């Protein structure tokens, strides 16, 4: 798979407890991105954050929260990311979605170059 140098980054900010049709929302988003042959998706779990409600979500022992912040990042060509947005909109109840233009410096392994130290 090839990603052009000038690409787009989609970021989705949600809570770990967010669901879509009975399953974790982050899981549904990643599986849908894979189904649509996007280049890749990564889910990042944050130890602390707050959003629209200003309610603090934290992993601190004194105040355990199961609803930690998650960020899903997907990078691909602009047309494919924009084609994914209607599917994402169907799944999102709340959260923040951002787009930004990025430059891809490397994707996968460079052919002909050694892979290690």
C-alpha cells in the first residue's frame, strides 16, 4: 500500500467507555477503517484528560476511572480519509474529530535498505 507524501491525519478523541452497537467504539472505528482499506489506525490511551463536559478522567489510584481518554489516529490520502468521515459520523455520539494535513516521511520498510542496526 502506498500513501502519498502529502496526506491527511484524522484524529478521533473519545472515551474508553464509548460504545457503538454494544461494542467499544474505538474497536468499531478501527475495524471500519480496516474494512475500507485505510493505511492504518492506532488507538492511544491517555492517563488523564477532560472534554466537553469538563469532567476529569484519570488513571490515578485514588480516583479510578474506567473511562480514560482515547485518541484514534488514522493517516492516509485525503480522498480516502474524507470518504471515511460519513462512516465515522454514523458511529460517533460524542467526542472530537480533527483533520490536518501531514507529510508522510516513511511508511513501511524502505526496499533495498537494511532493516536493523
